[in-house]
C-alpha cells in the first residue's frame, strides 16, 4: 500500500519567515495530494491540495509543489504569522478516486514572535 | 467546503460497553464516507471506507467485528465500537466524499472516546 513520509516533525521559524514541509510517497498511482492543518483537539482543515496533472498551485501565502518523477511534494508558507502555528499533515490518495487518504506523520509548526 | 457533523463530540464509557458514533453530511449526498482514528500526538490512520448501501471496506489490521460500520443513507454513517477497551480510547474522525471521484474530502469535528 501507499506510504507517506513527512519531514520535519517539528519546525520552528521566526514570524515573517517562510516555512517548508516536505513529503514523499511510494505509490506512483497516487494522484491527489492534500495538505491539512490541525489545531489541538480540532478537526483537520484542508488548506490546499494538488492533483497529479499539476506541478504547482498557489493560494495567497500558501503554495504546494509536486514532483511526480521523484514522488515528492512540498508545502510552502510565506510571511508566516502566529496563527499559522499548528500541526500540518500531508496526505496522498492512491488506488482510485474513491479511496481514503494515507497521511504523513505530521509537522508541528511553531511560529516564534 | 462540505459541512460534516459528528455526534457525540466526547464520550466516556466503561470497559466492555459499546459506543455508537454518528457522522452526518449536512449539505450534500455522500456516497462514500471514511473513518479514521487518531491517537494523541499521532497521525490519522484510515480504518475503513463506508459505502452507502453496501458493506464497508476495512483496512488491514482493523477488526470488522469490533468496529461495525453502517452507511444506511447518503447522509449518515455510523461507527459502533463494540466491547470497548481502554486501548480503543482515541479520537475518531469521519470524512465525506461526494459523487465525483475527484472530490475533496472534508472532515467531521471528531469524537473523543475514553474507555475506563
């Protein structure tokens, strides 16, 4: 089955700096890669996603890049703010469109004021 | 995005009892729902795929007789944890997916289960 690796597990950046979180996946059939933000005790919130026919997607301060050949994708957050502090999960969907997600282990992003 | 609710949000039960968790898709018809489990400070693990009108598909290592799933309508899926034990204590979260296979998944608020 699919295996998703995520790094780093913890990332501390100064407010205003950029943060980058990287993930790799194992199944070349995976075609959908969402990123979720989860605050303590809350549900995961979708922040951005990318499909395998696209190499990059941007939404204001957030961007995701996908390298299908290398099977890795990354989340980029620019101009970080204190409210960006949370746990971020990458995920991949394989086997078909109606299947569940395989998640990475998460990155605890800490924005230092 | 889609609106997904779960009930109850929090439940505490004694070991050996069964607990039912409901997941509702409030604003669209969900042909497929997913159940995940999340232990403290850990990632989400897919437990099973719930398909309306048919049997659920369980991931490897998940006991189907222990985690009963019923998806009787396009807006409701239930997860019943039977004969719960302390090791079943976890955060259970459902997600929904619409009719198109490329639809995004949206998560419910989760149910915190504590088994004493």
